[in-house]
C-alpha cells in the first residue's frame, strides 16, 4: 500500500512540509498508511493570518450567517461520508465505531447550526441576561454582552475520534466568530485531513477561518496572546505541559482541557439480578469496554456493584465478553477492531500489569487474542480484559491508573454512600452512570457525586430505548469534568459558544446601549406615529416604535362571563368573601388571561397585513391584580427583530399593561412573524 502524504493547510493554501516526516502505521495490518510532518511552516504567520484575516471575516458575519456555514459543512461531510468510512478502517475502527466519529461529528455541526439559528440573534453581539437599572431615574443602566475574542482558537485533538473530536471543537468556535487552527493527533491525522479537505472543498468558509497542522505545532504557543484559546483533548501529562507553557501563563491564554478520566458506572442497590436495570447495566459495561476498542475518554473503567452481586455481574459480563469477535474491522461479524497502534497496545498491556498488582484478571489475556480475518501480531489487536478487585479502598491503582483500551475493573461496594465515595475516588471524571429505578437512590447519588463528574447518566427501564448511554457526549450537553478530567467544558449548546467569547458589562444610557446591542432596553426612548405597528413590514419597523392604546374598563360582568365561558371559576374571581380574606387579592379580581385577552383586543389591528402569525409569548408576569371597575391600557413596543428566512422575520414586542393609575398590571414579550 502506497502511503498517503498528509498536507498542512496554512495561510489559505495546502502546504507540503520540507522535511521531518514521520510514518503512521495502519492499525490493522501494520503497513505504513500515511506520512506526516509540519517542518517549514511559519507558525507565527499562521496565528497572524488567523487574527488579521480569519477573525475580521468571521466577525463581520452574524450568528445566523455562521450557523448556515456549519450546516453547509455538515452537508458536505455527509455527502462524502463513505470516503471517510473507507479511510477510518485503517484506524482499527469498525463501521459502527466510525459512525460515532463521522456521522456523530456531522451531527454536532447540524446541532450547532440549528441552535445558532434558533437560540442566537441574527446579530454580531450576544445579550447576556436582562438589563440592570442602576440609577434612580433609569437614565443609567447596565447590560452584559458576549463578543467574539479577537484571537485564534488552537484546537489540539486526540487520536480516538479524529472527525468528531475536531468538529465538536470547531463548531462552537466558528459559531462564536473565532478562527481555528486544528492540530490532530498524528496516529489518525490522515482521517482528520480528509474530513478537513471536504470542508475546504465545500467553499463556504471565509478566508482565514480554519487552518490545519498535520505534524508538530512547533513554536505556535510562543505566539499566542490573551485573546487566544487553547482547547485540548488528551492525557493529563500533556495538558499540564501545555498549561505550564511560559507564554500561556504570561499572556493568560484561555485553556480548555478535556482529559482522560477513570469514569465509573454504579449498579444501584435496588437493581438486583433479574431486574431490567441489572441487565441494562451489564450490557452497557460490555459495550463501553468494546466500542472503539475501549479507546474513549468516556469509557467505563470502574464497575461498582453491591458486594452481594459481584459474582452475578462477573458471570454476566464474562458471558457477554465471550461473544465479542475481535478482528478485521471491515468484516460484518467483527464486534471489536484494533487499538490505534501497537505502541498504544503495549501501553495498555503495561497498565494492565499495574492493575494486576491489586486486581485479578477474570476475563481475557492482555498478551494474546484470537483474531478473525487479520494478523494479531501485525495489527494492534487486544482482547477485552475484565479485572476484579476485592478491596477497592486498598487498591489505589484502580483509581489512579487508566488503561486506555478495552479494560475495566469490577469492584464491590457496601451501601450507596460507599458506591458514591468509590466513584468520587477517581478525583473527577467526564462521566459517571447509575443504573437504578429508585428516584430516591438517583437523587442521593446526584447530591453526593455531582460535584465530581461532568455528566451523570441515570439509566433505567423507562429511558433505555432512547438513552444514548453512558459514553456518548452530546452537543447540547456539557462535555468535560472537574479534577482529573481537566476542569474544562466543551459543547453544552450555546454554553460552548461563549467559551470563545468575552463577557463584558456595558454601562450607559438606555438609548446608547439599545443602539449598541440592537434591542430595545428598559428606559430607551420610544417613538410613535400615525401608522399602526402591525401595518409595518419587517424591514419598515424600527425598534422602539410604540403603540399606546386607549383604555378599557373591566366590569364584574366581564369577569363572570369569562369565568363561565372558560370554566375558570377560581374563588378569587367568583367569591367576594373568600377573595377579601386573601392576603394577595383583597377582593374579587380579573383573570390574568382575561387581562391578556383584553390587551390583545386593545392593540391588535385585525385586517390582513404584514403580521403573518402570533406564535407565542414569553416572560409573562402578573404584577398587580385588576379589580372590577379598573381600566387598563397597553403599550406595545417593537423590542427586537430576527430575520428567519428571506420571506419573514421574528419580531419581539414588549407589552406593558397598566391600570388607570399608571401602575403596571402585567408585562410580557409577544412574538410575531412578520412579512419582510
């Protein structure tokens, strides 16, 4: 097989290194599959190109523009996914393993594209929370905002998920408006490069948005600043080395670490043998040991079960592991492929030897394995290995040493508190799971273990069919963990986007801050006119445009009619004596939803026009009750706008209902879709 020469992508062009090549072997055959290197790259120029070209180009786009780019990248990858599957076999991954990496990576892009369009504004600044009134008169307010960092995100990825690992970092950074330099692990860089080439060929990224280093990052870290971010996945030792770099320390470079951890899975005290949760637990442990040959940062390493059921769990796990066919990842009968390299296999074997000093191997031989359709010695094949430790509090190694492969250790616990303490003994993990059908057990576990784990998967018979399982990070949920897991966070929906942004507290007048953030803030000047706001098209409607309605008096007959018509005969509306006794009402009051209905009657312009639909209201508060004889009026103000497609856009209206004394009775945001 002729090796593939992996290229770098720097300053907008593909570059072949001038030397310093290193060979990368096929994990299945041991043949040279790729040659990589980065010698000759000007890393200072790459960082400068990202900041001076990529950054301005991305920041000129809105969140919605960037979201469309992510969607286009995902579509390009899915259109050519079979190319990626074919290359992925060289990493030792089965097709099912590669599905997690390839289609899971594209799915992450799709998820962030969707969130960018649905949850972020069609703007370049992101408002964080409500405005804070600071001065007595409201002429001085504060507002938090997020803005993109004006640097570069250096993203250093692990070997186990060369596509997903790249995309789960790339998506939030690009959506934030920050250019990226990708540095994949050399062992699987050829797969990351092909995915990267597909994205460049899609021709949707602005110049400077992304760059790619195939080999060593050289002196890149020497050229970072306080506007830059390092996002790293890998070992604690490498993370410590990067975090301790003099420039990183001196410049205060943001550092996000997602480190390998000793993740645990707990069998709840109610999940006895024969229960659905027991069977789910055994299946999940076996799956996490063998998917990707156990080379997952979220894989189960410590299996914690009530002492009385240790033998039952061991027997069940051994039975499942015995059915696992190890071999050529292309074969349909293969259930576990190889590790990424023989060097990785040797490392796992060495770690198993350390674990064997405090635990006993009860399944598998770390030194030999029966392989189907491939050469066990030429490739990086290894048997699943299950160990059993009878005294987990005395065996420090099982809580300190991670064999990054198809290896897990079974251990007993006393009560639930003991199980929680053992899980926490790992000093922080990316994920822990609990199999129980008892909500009280689940609550106790969350209270006791939540602070030690980035994610807690609570799995039972009700959730099993839809559960993504112990080991699957999701783009909408945080991926990361405390302590040994690195203390960082990735993804988590919009949270992941803000990791590449700066939160700034703005202070000023409502007029000025409203103009900055593109939204009508509390106290900002309002404008009025002869044209009803519902007569204005999306493009004609300026923020702050307000309709002040006439008033309407609420009668006792209105309240009683509404009560009988809707069936809402709550005492506060119908029983004067009971309502008077209430510390809140002091007499009969109008229904809150009657107030909303009358408000709509006051501000709605009923004829067909630019307003296509009313599709909801948010942040509703009933501030002061309205009684029979009170009159109400409404101020309807255009608060913000977001274009949804070329034909229509969302308008958010601030609605304030006041009584005859000018006191606020109700407030809410009304959402309409308006024709452009």
